[in-house]
């Protein structure tokens, strides 16, 4: 019910049209007639008081009337049965503007009627132009992407390629100066990968956590401690692998005094792709272990792939073997002890598979 009322208030703000009375007619200067589906005039009227400033106006609905004299907002009983017939010069200007900005190439009548329901059209002056504009678009104007009046305007055509019209922006050449997405605004610093540049095994996580963000190093918090334990159990030295994240800045939301992890959006994953690809190219690993679904999607360039679908399998990325497994923080969050131990065992097994794959590889 609240959403329905809220939507009706929004519709009144969007679709109410004032008409200006002739000069010398006195107050109110502007009048409007609106037929809301619910009696929302008391909730919606203050919006127009703020927008119209000191200009006086009156809004009439079938249930009530709202009047603004430039200082006070007053409500009263209904005073009209329908819209007033006023010859408004400003309305003619509005219709000319509406017609000239109509873009037939972008016309979608279903979307238009969804956002501007037909029941409001009878009290909107531009609505009487819509059938003609739709017909004009269907008759071929949709292919020209502009009205005839726009195409007939005089002027000199400027020949310039689209890429040359783009503003010059400084490209980020170093991770610490990256501004490809907005995560840098709330992070302490960018967190690069660490480890031998020619490591045969690369571990890719999701993003830095709270402690990683403060330290500037990947996997130094509780998830990092669990990862160290899994590496030791798999017979791999932490100092022999390259450890990094798909996203380089910490994305978080406040919870009291704590900063809690928030999963990166695909846009943010894509923005960091260039840094991860650069690390993979420099390291040229034999095996990449993806820790969690975000890392898996980023490494495989597959936004729809899921951990559940590929857990326990070996994937290929060119000549590189990709071993997907659970993120250590996922294991820490698992409440059931048996499932937690099972997920940890899967992590150890994935690391062992990575170790074996790196040993068996004959690249040198």
C-alpha cells in the first residue's frame, strides 16, 4: 500500500501540467487539474510549493484543492469538475519543444505506456501529439532517428571521428593511481599481488579484506591464516607462490564501528581486469588456483560461471591449468563444523592438484 501511494505521488509530480492564466487575471497565476488514483494531494502539494517559488498556483482534483500564494499552502474542498480551458502561450512553446525533441529511433510504445500510463494522457497537453508521432515513426521516421525539422536546420556539418571527440583522460599506469571504478574512494590503498615474479603457481582471491586494506598486502587476515594452513598441509611454501586478488581495492559497508566485506559488482571486477591480466602475463604461471567465484569469473572471463558447477574439476586457460576451489573466508563463515571441514579438505586437495600440475609441467 505504501509503495502504491508513493508511486502515485511520483506520478503526480511527473504528469501534472500547469496552465498560466492571462496577464491581469489575478491570483492564482497558474492552475492545474489532476485526477490521481488515490487522494495524494496533501502529500504531493509541497513539492510544487518548493518548485514554483513565489508564483501563486492552484491544483484542483476531484477530491480536494491545494492553493499556494507564494508563502502559505492551503487545502480546501473541490472547486472544479475538470480542467479549465485557458489559452496558454507557454503551453504552445512546450508542445513545440516536445515535438522537436521526440526521437522516433528510440520509440518503444510498451515502455512509454508503462512509465507514462495512458490514463494520465487526457490531462497532459503533449499527449495529443503522441498518436501522430507514433504514426510518423511507424511510417519511416524511425529509420532517420530525427524529426524533419531537425534535419532541415541550416548549418555546417563537422566531420570528426567519434574517438577523436572523446575528452582526453590520463590513463592509470600504476595500480596506486587507478581510478577505473569508485572503490578507491573508500579504500585505504590498492593492494597488489606479492610473491616470486616467475612463480609456477598463482593464487587469485576475490578482494582485500579489512586487514589487507590497512596492511597493503593480500591474505594477511584470518582468511590468510587459514590459507597458510592449507598450503602447509598441501606441501606448498607460501613464499613459492604468487598471491593476488581479482579486485584490488577493499569494498565494504559500515556495521557499527566495523567495516564488513561487500561482494564486488561485475563492473568493478571488469575495471580491475587489466591489473590481473598484467600480473598473469608477468608471472606466466603454470597453474592458477581461483579462490571463490569472483576470482573464477575474472580469470576465466566468464561472468555466468559458478563455483558449484565446476567445483572439483580442472579447467584450462590457454596453456595454463585453472583449479577452482573455495575461498578461505567462505570456509570461515560456514557454521556447520562438518561442512566447514569438508570445504577445507576441498581447498587442500585443490592446492595439491595445483602442486602436482606445476611439477608435471614440462615448460622450462
